[in-house]
């Protein structure tokens, strides 16, 4: 399976933004993504995220078609 860019949904503005990390679905499901920080490219908020709060790009396009 190919790696995809991983997106985070900002807890301040509610918009998805790229985390700067690419991973396969297997890597996301493994539980290795914990306590990561990424800055929202829309509002500048620093978001602490784990695997439970991220979206692979292919899924994000379905959930947030216009963002």
C-alpha cells in the first residue's frame, strides 16, 4: 500500500491541513503516531495530534470535499 499525506483537523478553526507526515494505512493502524504537533496552515494554531485525529488524504477528500 502506498503512503499518503496525512491531514489533521484543527481544533480551533475546524479546517483540515497537511501534517507534514506521509504514512501507509498500516503505519497509521499500528499505533505509532502519538503526541505529534503540527501548526495549522489556516489559523496558526499549534495542534497536538495522535493517530485517532488524523485523516489520510483519500479519506479527507470524501469527508471535506471543498476544503
